[in-house]
C-alpha cells in the first residue's frame, strides 16, 4: 500500500516514534512518502528516502516557559514564507506519489491531503488523549482554562480521522469512538537496553535559565549526569557531583537504563521510556505547556514518579529521592511487550483500509 506519512516537527518525540512506525511499515512492504517539519526532517531524512520538508508549528521557550507572544509571531512569519513551499510540495505529491492512505503524527498538511482526496486516515500520537478521553477534575485542577484551550486545539487539529491510535502509559476512560489506547512507542535502542540498578540521576534539560536547577542538583551530593545543557561539548565535563554529558544516543540510553532515577521535563517520549525501563522520574513540565503538565500529573498519580512546577527548592528533589523506593514498587508492576500492541492494531487498520472497510 502507498502511504503518505506526516510528522510534526515540534520536539523530537514525534520524529523518534515515527521512525519506529516507518521502519515497521517498510518491513511490511508498504511504500512510504514522508512529510515532516522542523528537526524531524533531518532526523528522518538520515534514515529514510522520500522525506519532504514542510513548514510546521514550533515553540519558543526560555526559563522553562513557553513564550506565547514570541511563538505566535515567529509562526506567523515562518508560516507566511513557508506556505508557498508547502503548496508546491503538496501538488508535487499529488502528481508523483498518489497515496492510498494517510497516517499523521499530529501533522496537518497530510491530514488535509487525506480529506481533500477522500483517503482513509489514521492518527498516531499521544496528544489526542486530551480530547478523546475523560479526565477527572483533579488532573487539570488549577489549569482549567489551559485544559479547555488545549482540548479545543487538539480536537481541531485532526478531526474526523478514521481511527486514532493514542500512545500512553496511563489509561483514562475513552469517551470517543474509533479510539484505541496503546503503550508508548519504543525505539529499538531502548528495547535492547541493559536495564540495571544504578546510583546516578539522569538529568535532561534543554531550556534556558537553569542556574537554580544546577545549584539544587549540586546540593544533593548525588552524581548527576546532565544532558542538553552544554550542547557543544565532545567529552564529559565534571564539576563536583555534576557530570555534563555530550550528545550521544547510545550513551544517553545506557545512562537512562542504569540510572537511579530521572529528572526532566514533561515530554511524553522520555517519560514513556523511563516507565518502560522502570526508572522513577521527577517531571518538571514547561510552563504553559498543558500536555506536559497532564503527563506529569498522571505519572505521579500512577505512582511512577513525581510532578513539580519548579526545581529551585532543594527540598523538591530531596522529597523525590526519598520517594524513589515507593515509585520502584509501583513500576515493578508495569508491563509492556515492546511495540507489539501498536503494530497489531496498525496492521489491522491497514488491512481494513486495503479492503475498503476502514
């Protein structure tokens, strides 16, 4: 089957999980054309042929908060210049590839192509859980307005798909038809990782303005292997108990698999990997990023970690470290058989689409 696959480029989580799905689809003999934006384009182009760049939503954040004004203005400017290229790519695709089905990871252009050409479309992402499941008020307490805004945005992003595969490690009640919850998509490196106990904390932080966090981590006296803060380094830099690590996918996964616990934002991909590897996590969502906040609150509710709004108080990390044994007990009961559940659901949907019954 000829499949058009769209990948939104905000953050790398969409690209990393799409890589896993694309590899599966190619192994099954499907023909794929990919439309991607942002950093996802380069990531996927190194691994697959037929990856096309289009304009997509991006966010600007400093001091661990999304800057709404700058983000809006930047997207307006970039969108104005990007639309002609998108249209050109759109019509080129119509002429040359002629897809039979569309899969979208929260990407709009491929969705619009499917609707314009009456093609079956399947959504694969984690964001749809906000709209397609029911959430108890305590999950979004204090963020009611953000919940309504984000829910409306997610609902309008890819409405009326033929089916929604929603990746998640928590399972609120499904409230809409054509919705299936599946475990997080895991890259092969994580599936093959040597999970073992360790003493260090894995810290992942890329936002600016993290001085208070470093002071707090230093006061713990625990070895902290820090990724994302010093992007240009090629060797580890050690300052007391803080160990700044250069970018290395292999090194990062091994440090994740062998850590005592994780301290990071509220992004779903790393959170899902930590849960799968049964590593407790202290999640600190970006300010004004509701999806990260809801991930973190469910993480705490499941007992797999804790949620914090900031890390400038050493007591926050001290409480988390004290809670690690209890989190480990909860995580011991988590079960996931790789990506089998997702692949089974997806293959079934593709079979139905090929038979004209999706």
